[in-house]
């Protein structure tokens, strides 16, 4: 067995392979020199100085007895010869391979501007080391380019540190790609309440340096010039699939497509028997979302998908199982804990059904054609397990919360989910395509809206 990607998904898959009784050779290939580590703290505890970057190593749940090939990225996959090609000219043969190469931060498009001292991205442990050093030095102003979850968390850290921060967001509000316009408007208010200079509908057209190659200012699309000495590019992620370009697999900018059992598709859409995929690089169909391919960048999804992939790598036929976990994510920013279950971007309506938006403590639910598809909480996460069960049961939208603390009148609004192509940072969950309707779940009667459609 070979795992390409010394990541959260790669480590958990290795552990499950051993738990499932696999005793053969196991090789784990990683581009970075470090053993698998936890990435969420990089934009939270590490930037705040509460945790050294090298303390984010993922704890091993068991000994995996693997041969680690770290700091040597994969450059190709030879399906016919069953071998992974490495940059140092060597190769690793496999009987079955798991691709868990994840994503990387999308760089600033102008290489010369990106190389200016003071321009950063944030994805890796080394990125966090460099950025926290600059924040410790007390910059005059930090410019965050993109207001997705990473960009918003960085802005939150800057304000908690007492730093002046401007956020430039191409879309109409922070987090709009993940949460839709209604709830994103709440996130915008939250940022401004905490002193963020939030500029929406604005792009950065140029990063300007001085003669010594240090960042000094940024030109914006409205014609203004912003003085800044640190800029963090938070324009979303790029899926690490380029090394698979000539492999014959169905891999591209949106990820590597697979069936619900995590078996990769080839270019013809035919499922492979010995190539599996898990984590951020994967595009997987989900029956709750009309079998559309979901590309997720979530911690919990990486774990759940890796466990399914590893199980299926050592089992066959009826013993294999599908990856059907309901997506979930969380973020901590500006004193608010934001959590979600389901896919908010797969919706046409939204309603706040519990708590108070004004108090920044509420639950909003999302629906599509009369079915519940997602729930998002601001400082109300204790209810999300309840909504998860409703999502799994394809419950009607909006649900009846019964005796819960709820607004006197539930206002159903258009979800205002934008086209992902219009966003600078991209949604946290991307719905990217369809598979044939081969359902393996219990059917439910159509809603009135579905019947009319």
C-alpha cells in the first residue's frame, strides 16, 4: 500500500489500514519535510502566539509501521506499471494507492509582486512561522486579500493583536461563498464592529514595493491606494492534481473525481480498482445533494473519507462502504464560534429559526426545493446534531424547532448564494457536477416545491 500525501487524511488512512489487519508494506510520501500536522491552528492559535507552529503535530492513534518518504514530492503516477514517480528520480511500486495530496494556498498572480518582502500566504507550518514573525514585529497595517474563512480568521487575529487591518473582498460580503448573502451580511457587520476596515466589491490590482523590495502599498480597483507593509493573500486553495496530468485519471483544477467508495475515476469516467482518493483533493458524490460531486476542505471530512477509503482498500465487494458523512466545518473569529452541518451553498432559501442575530447567537437553516440541506450556528453549536439528523432524513424546510428558543416569526428569505466563479476566495464547499442517478438510500415523498418543479 502507498499513500501519497503525509496529511491528516494520509495519517488516518494509514492507521485504519493497520486497524483493519493490513500487515504488508506501507509507504507514506509527503512533499513537506514534517510529519503530518494540524492545519487549523495555523490561522488561529499559532498566529495569536498561543502555540508554536511545531506543536501542531497530529497525535498518532496507533503505530502505523510505515516507510516515510518526506520532502520528496510525487511527480507522476504510472497506472500500467503501478508505481508512483518521485522528484528525486526514484519510484515506489504499489498494489493499491491512496491519493491524499490536498490543496495549497493560491498565490498572488504576479510573481514579482508576490516576492516582495511582506507578502504572505498561509497554508503550511513554514508559512505560519514567517507570518507570525512579521505580526510580532508590529506592522503599521495588514492587508488581507480575500474574506473567506482563512482571510476572516487572519483579520480576527490582527484585531485581537491590536493591529490595523484592511480586508479587500471581491464579493459582496465575507464568507458569502460558503454561507450565502443573508448570513454573510452578519459576518460583515461582525468584522466592522471589531474595527476591521472591510472593503467589499473591491479587488487589489497591484502590490507596490520600494527600491529594497519591501511592500509599501496596494492599489485597489476603486482607484485608491492603501499604505500597508504586510499583505496576506487569502484567495482560496489550489488542489494538488498537476502531478496527475498524464496519469489517465479524472483529475483537474476541481480535484480528483471518485465514486462514493473513494475509488478514483479515470478520464473516461470508469472507476478504478486500485486507486483511491481522500481529503481536500477529492470530489465525491453525495446522495443527499442529488449525487453532485462535492469538493470539501474540511477537517472532519478528511478524517471520515480517509477511514472509508482505507477500509475499502483492504475489503472488496459487499464489504465496501460508501462515504456518506454529512459535511461539517467550524471557524472561530471575532469572539464568535461559527459551525455548520450540511452544504449551505446547496440551497435556495434560508431562515433564522433560533436565537438572535443581533446578539450574534443564532441558528440559521437552509433549504432547497422544500428540503433541509444545511444549518449554520453562531455561538449556538449545541443544536447542530439535531439539525444533522433532520438533514439526513431529508426533513421539510423550514423545520419546526418545537419549544426551542426561536424568533417570534420565522422569516424565510432567498439564500442569495453567489456563483463561485465570481468570488476571489471560493466557497468552502463547492458543488461541481453530477453522477448518474444510482441511489442507495431510502426515498422520501416529494415536497410540494419539488413536485411543482
